[in-house]
């Protein structure tokens, strides 16, 4: 029996709430006794039944005000008690028994390596005890943990440690108290043996906060960067948002078995070790940036998520969209704004746009949910952040910060809604957001088609904007949205058009609010080149029929790096589209000389712009390319991309070699310039690997590398460039790192994304590799996930072998870890844009999966939607 869908419109305030809870854990890996004493308060005088959520544990006893309750209703999902109507406040004591070692779902209390830890968001607390497990029930938690002292020297929970002691039989206990009422999803417990990195942070009001970072024994040499990132984030949040940390201690624990990136539990973040552990030998520059942004993200949740939480799970974007926006701003303020913006936009286009066109399409505030874990999506997170960013654009920094202050003042200590947020923004700034609110309820990616005309006599330039949104799986009717469209104008020579008699460039945020609209620009001395959707001012698809020469001008000369990069993307997509037509007609591929010349020019003038040129020079991945076409022909896309790469490599060869040589560093450094230099040098290497000199070059690059960024760049160049050297280098890496799963993840991904026809067989074999494990989500994602998501041509082999393989893996994961399975199924449900044969093969696998015994709600929800 599958769970029933829940609807946002059905929200009701709870009949009862829990104000205080005392939890006692007698911890053992395979037998943990939990005693939960709760103070329950009646909110609805009419209610006679108290329904508590709970599953996957044994109920030992229930007591109400000290008396055993014999009569209760219990099913697989809940425990329902009769409550006499005269009882307004009472105590409930519930004992449950759990087996963390057997809990492979990695939700609730489970074992990670030798440690025990929890993951309660979204609905995992109900696997620990029976509880009103919803985010609008806020309670004060006191947690006592008793465990074997040798196996679990550290016993951690939320808040402050208030007492501890030793017991007979080598046991000890610790008691924690969290002074801030919180929803159950923020509860956390960790027990284990760790190395600890200690530090402290003085807040701007002078409070001394103890910082502790717990890592597996022997990993202290990979912990410094995460700690530095935490302190940086704490300081940044004070400076930019005026928000200060509120407890005396902040703990982060890194664990190896974790379903997602990290979790913001109050005062006790639990992290996937991938987002904590980093040193120059094990982590790439991108890994470092990932650590910094996730550490920031979880820290920023302390205010946006924890102090102000969500009323119900439909409001998830209230905390996630906002917190992603905050972490993006953190990375942009402390690093390169343009590079961050480009990377965020790449992610949105490659991952969120397809999601919004898939059977799983949903607004950033979903209306209907079967399994909440399925809605921790690119849409809720990344598009949610774009919606916040648009409000920031419309209100300006000052108005936005005023809105933030009002939002927090009104909702601190409460469970709020997206509407509460928008209302605060609106009242604090005076900006009318009535139409803008539609972004919360409408799904799909809006499309803007722009045309223009120029009247030389009147010096008047006009842009005609047409907006429409295609029907999506969840929603037929679409309405015009309020879209901030940022426009800058350039002259044919690539100089910004200035406002009359000033040296200020003409740059405007156009308020697109109707289906058809025309905007006029006056005093424009000659027909301009428009730079449209600058900085990606809205999460939309925009088309304007540019000439190649116009895009080349923008790519070379635009003052804004985002515009330069985006012009390059449009050029590459133009080349792809043109060659896709030729592919259909069996004509040879072509590549405009003007683009090759311009790329050469960019490389010659890269000094001071290294990171942007590296991004601009790198072709969209096959997956990114696929997003831009109506029907995806994986083989054609991969072949054309290959052709384009070879053409660029040949045409730019001299400059590629020159820049590659010039950028060789004397010694490893970690700072923005060094990162930019490595990025450009390694971007050159990817092309050079395709030339005859490639073999020796990648080999030398690999063996000379003194850091993981360069090592991995060599391996990527060798594998993607199909160099013979690849095998030797991969084996060398494997021997060096086989003991370290986190590092081996990079190797698994390289193997999974190799473009040759043996890729699937290789992936199958690697599932028996000594470093691989089906129970570790990081390994599964690095191998199986990388293959099915990023190896476009090999996963989509015409015989359907890739799909059959994924189905087998999903059957296995359905039983052990449905959350991971549900992430992995995505490529299969997105069949609509493939040819009929492939569609049939993909659907057949979905049909097969649908019949699996005990199909999880997670998979059920997606398969149902896909086959509907
Ligand atoms: N809030 C968590 C995600 C929880 C996912 C539950 N399936 C991490 C984050 O967004 O910060
Ligand atoms: Zn988050």
C-alpha cells in the first residue's frame, strides 16, 4: 500500500503540541532503547485523539501522566491515543527500541562506520520515537545519552552540555539541553570516536563561541579549511545580514554515510565528509569551494531555517531558497562574483530547467507531495534562490535587508510560510509584489522571445518582449509573471552605450509583466547590440536572433564577465544547432572562423581574466548542450561536441601551448589568482590532449602535479581525450588512493564518464571494486549516478542496456536506501525528449520497477508521474 498524497491546501494547525521533551538514549549499535518524556498541550478543545507519527521501531511502552495505556491504535505509520477532553496539559512517556546497525535508509538513527548518528529532516524523527513529527510543533529538547565509553567516547546532541558522568561497566553518559524551541527535524545525536579540531569565534557583541569539528581518526590534516570557512561564514553573516550566532557552542561532525550534503541540526551540524575534508592532496579547487559553500549554507540556516522555521513542508523553499541565496552571496562577496554567478546559472540550466520540464515539474512551493524527500529539488533550492534573488533585484540591497529584518523580527521562534516572507519584503520596502508572488505557485521555465527595432532619426531603440510558459506535467494554465529583465546596450564596436551626457552605461531592469510588451530607449546614437538577461536577472529561457558577429563582439568586449560568458554559450549552441541539421542530412560539420578567431583573441588577452576565459573556452557539456535542443539525439550531440573540441584545439593550438606553458606555477598556492591560473591552464590541457602532443603532455602533467586539481585535470584530459596513457595513469591513481573512498569517488566518476563503448561494462565491473560499496551513497552516486547522468551517449545506448542496468541498481536500492534510489531514477523518468525507440525502452524499465515488491513511496511517486 502506497502512502496517500498530501496537499498544501489541506494544512490545519495541529490539535496538540509538544512544548518540552526529555529524551533518554541507552545506545547500542544494534539495540537502542529510547525513552521520550513529552509535555503535551491541547490546542483544539474538541480533539479527542492524539495521533503520533512513527514507524520502523518497536514500541515498548506508553504512559500518560504516569499510567500505562493499554488501549491505543497502532498501524505501520502511527500510534493514536484517546485523550480525555478535560486534559489540557499532560505528560506522555513512550519507550521505543531501535536497531541503528540495520538501518540502511540513513534516516532516523543509523550507523555510519563505527559511529552512530541521526538524520531527521524531513520525517526521520518518527523513526526514533512516536511524535507529532511536523515542523510547526516546536519543543525544547533535553537529551541524555548513555553508551559504552570506549566505543563512543563522544556523545553529542543539540545545545549546551549540562551534565555528564561515568557509570559501571565502562559506560558513561552526557546530558544536553537546547534552550531554543525547535521542530523535530532539527534534532540530532552523534556518538563515536573522533579527532577534534577546536577553535573559537568572538561574535560582534563579544560572545565567545566554542567551535568543534569532529572527523574520523587520522583526518585532522583535512579539517582546517572547513574550520576557516565556518569562521568566515560567521563573520560574513554578521556583516552583510547583521545576524549573530546564538549558542555557546557550534559543532560539526563529518560522517562517511550520508544521503545528501549536510544537515543544519541546531548547534550540531552533521556533514557528508565530502563537504568537510579537504587538503591540497585530496581535494580539487572546486571541492574547496564546495566545502566553503556548504559550511556556509548550513551555518546560515541557523537563522533562516532554525530560528525561523517552516510551517509545513510545502514551505520548504522558505528556508532553502533563501539559504541558497545567502550562501551564493557569501561565495560571491568573498570570491569572484562572476565565476559564482556563471556556475550557478550552469547548474540551473543543466539541472533545474530539465526538472521543470519533466514529470516531476513543481512550483518552488509544491502543491502535492507523496514523499517529502522527493522535494529537496533543484526547483525548491536553486530556482527558489533565483526567486529570492529577483526580489533582491527589485528591492535593492537596502530594501531587501529591511525586509529581512522585518521577516526575522516578526517570525523569530516561529514556523512561517513563504507568504510571510514576501509580505515582510513588501511592507518593509514598499514595493508591490502582488504579481511577483506567482513565482511561488507557477511551475515551468518561462520563455522570453525578444525582437527589436531602431529608429535612427529619433535615436530610439525598442525591444519587444513576448513571454510565455509551456504547460507542465503538473499544471496546464500559465499566467504572465513579473520578470525583471536586465538589459545593457553595446555599440557595434563593443563599447557600452552611455546615458546621455554622462559616463554611466545605460543599464536597466525592465519590468516584464505582460504577455507582450515594448520598451523604449531614447538617445541611442546608433543601432546597438543588446545584452539581454544580464547576470541572469531571472530564471527564464531567452531567445533573440543574434548575428554571430554581434555575439562575438559581446564575448570579446562586454565589460561584464557574465555577458561575455553567456555570449560564448549562445555561440556554441548556434554551432551545435547548425551541425545537428547537417548531421541529419549527412553533411560534414562546420565551425565559423569568426568564432575560432574570437576564441584565439580571448586566449591572447586572457591576462587578468583567467578564470572567465577558462569558463568561456570550455564547451558546454553534452548534458548542457542537450538542454538546448527539442529532441535529444545523444550520439549526434556527443559527436558534434567532439568535432567542435577538435576544431578549437587545432585552431588555437599555438596559443593553447603558450598559455599552458606561461601559467605553470613554481609551487602550489591556494588563493584566487592561483585557482584562476590553474583553471585556465587545465582548460588548455583539455584541448591539447586531443592533439598528437597530448599523450606526453597529459602524462607529464599527471606526474608533475603536486595537488589534486592538477592530478584530476590530467586524468580527465586523458580519459575524455581517449589518450592511450589513460590506463597507466588511472592505475597509478587507483593504487595510491584505493584505501580512501572519498578520493576514489573522483576515480569512479572518471571511469563512469569515459566516452568509449566499453563504459557500461566497465561500470558494471567496478561495482565489484574493493573501494566500491552499494551501501555508501557517495560511491553509488560517483559511479552509477555519474554514468547515468553525465555519460549521455553511453547511458542512452540504443539497445537499452544502460536503462536495464539502472533498473537493476534501482531495485536493489529500493530495498536498502529509497532516498538514494529516488535521486538516481531521474534520467529514466525524463524520457520525453528522446526518440520513440528509446522512450519505449525507458518506459519498459519503469514498468518493470513499478512491479517490484515493497516499492518505496519515493520511487512510487516518480514512476507514477512518469507513466501517467
Ligand atoms: N536541510 C538539509 C537537507 C535535508 C534533506 C532531507 N532529505 C540540508 C540543507 O539543505 O541544508
Ligand atoms: Zn539547506
